[in-house]
C-alpha cells in the first residue's frame, strides 16, 4: 500500500469501532496477544527509558508500552489515530503524540530511543517506507537502543502472487521482504540481529519480526533467522487460554486496575 | 426582573438552604426542598444536589438515579459525573465507573483523587 493510500484508509475510511482490538481476535484478545505473543519476544528490551512506537493506530499496544517507559513517543501518519490516543491516554503525561509523513521521524531527538516498536501496522508499508524508517532509526536509536519492527515479507512470494496461488496476503505490502530489511540495516550501519519470519492467517510466511540495534551495541550479534510456520498454531493456543486468564474473565478487577493506573498517571 | 431571573434566584436560594441542611445533618429535609423545586424547574445542578442529599442519607440507589438524571440533562456536568463515579466505586462497580470518570480524571482535585484512590484500593 502506498503512503497516501495508508493515510486515506487509516485516517478516513476505516471505522475504528474497537480501537484495533478486532485484529487480535485470533489470539482471543489484544491482551492475550500482548502477554502471550509479543511481550515474550521483546521482554529483554523493556522497560526502557524512552520508547518510540511507530503507527500506534488507536493505541492497541500503547496501552501496554506506556507502563514500560518513562517517556513514550508515538508517531502515526493518521491524525485521527494520534487524536484517539490523546483522548484514550489523557492522563498519561509521559506520552507525546506526533503526526508524521509516514516516512520520517524529525520530531524524535537523535540518539534518544532506547526501544523502537511497531506491530501490525508497517506490514502495510512498502519497501521505500521501511528503508526510510531504518535510515531514521540509524540516527534516532540510543547507543544501546534496540528496535522491533513487524513488517511484510510478502515480496518473497512474488511468483505465487502473480499466479494467484497465495492462500492469503492480508494487505501485506508486496514489495517488502525480510531480506530487504536486513539489507537496509546493513546499508544504514545498523545490525539486524534477529528475524522471525511467520505466517499470519495464511500458510505462507508473509510477515516478519525484525530486531535491530546499533553496530557494536551490547545487543549486537550475527543475524539469527527463524522461519516459524507455527505462528498461527501459537495464536490458537493463546485464544483457547484467553478466557481463563485475561481481563474478560475479571472485568471488575480489570477496570479497577485501569482506574488505579489512570489515577497514578494523573498524580 | 424577568420571570426567569426570579426562578433562577429561587433555585439558588433552595440550593443554599439544602447545603445548609445537609451540613446540619438534615439531608431528608434538604431532599424535600430540592424535590419541590424540581417539580417547578429541572436543572442538572438541582438533581446533583438531590443525589448528594440521598447519598448522605445512605440511599445509594436514589443517589445513583438522581446523578444519572443530572447527567441526562447535562452530559458534561463534571460534578455529577465525579459524584456518580464515587457512588459506583463505593459499591465496587469499577467497570461502570471507569468510562464516566475517565474524561474528568485530569480535573480531579487532590481531595477527590485521594478519596477515589481510597475506594479503588480498599
């Protein structure tokens, strides 16, 4: 999807009735997806003093990231997304929201980001956008900073796409691949240190979680690539466990904790 | 002086009298006066005061109903929203209270905030 198309869809035509929660139904809930799928993958890098979230939408992951940072910067191409986050996290004065052009991070101070995060958003972005964000990250990451980006790997299936043999592409950007991401990191003097290439609602491994850092940081290592065709099976297990352990099982307790956290935020 | 001004003055007078009665520990008498005024003129503030009188009398059901009526008349009435949240939190109805209080969290006074924290952490 091109930048203008992304802006048009997420700012105008998409109806955000469930704040993006709907995309977590496969995991049972966003909470189950966060604690069962995402947090285990990023737990070594958080909490972090300054976290940058790119393309937060209406705050599906911001809700969790805000408790893991002293300062949380959120940047989205869609003004309605930043506005929705402002309303949703009204009392959280340590969150700063910015609308950008979908490619650049001028509002983020150089060398300031201890952890950069983006999940379930940049999968729709084409390779030029990822290339630009990797270039930006080479300036914005703190000396020991780490990034975790979820992006498309659909480009690996160019032939199947052309022949109509894909089981599903889920709006993934056809120009982007895991290999390109690692290449961009090398091009901009970053180290891509881990890539989990996964299926997402399809048989093909259309998605990728890429972890990157500055060359020479304490996280630096040769890139470990893992092709995980069992990603949807993991989601199914989490969905089956979700009713036992997630907020929906204890709505009053969940609301109590949310309220307490909000009171803490406003001081 | 217009008729409207006259009603406005009487509302103020009834509210002041009700506040005095509540302070004197006579919430039932305050409620009677507020109800009489409400038969003449419906305002969110009168319903809010009636709800407070009911709350002090220990009638949480009547109190909740009156605060909700205040919010029907004026959805942005901060005091009624904060008070209704307290009534709900007192009954550990956190899920109902959350959306009502959230827009007003940043405007809570330190006393309100401390009282709310007390209800949430007990």
